[in-house]
C-alpha cells in the first residue's frame, strides 16, 4: 500500500471520489495508489486540508456525544460535519467515528 492510498482511506475517499476531489483523472489516482508516479505536492495539501476539516468536525461533534447514553445502533451511524461545504466521500462518517472514539476516552 502506498502512503497516498492510505491517506485516501483515512480521509474516507474512494479512488473515484479522490479523482473528483483533486480534479484529476481516475487513471492518475490509480497510478498514485499503485506507486506509479508521485502525486503533486498540491494533492498532499488538498488531503491535509481535508484531514484537518475531518478532525475539526470530529472535535466539535465529540463535545456533543454522551456514549453512555447512546443506543448501540446510533453509535454505529454517527456522522459529523465541519459546518463548511459537505465533506467529500465518507468524510462525515470518518469524522463521526473519530468523534465517537474520542468521546469514549472521556
């Protein structure tokens, strides 16, 4: 697995969603995932910015969660948004999962 492919997974993006997010071809994304060629630095900046948005959404949602009062079915479907444009891909679910895990620590 390449670092780029791992970053997509962390941010909740499929290869198709990543191509749209970066404004590049699906073939480019597939090449970067296979280690054929290196993503331009702007791609890493895009992913870094997205990850920060997901972190912010998780932090904000964490403050509102009370895991001890939640039904387990609800816990399995927590989504969070950063209040800006919708998070691409599964970003809202990634943020929700992060929020729940953080709330479980408190």
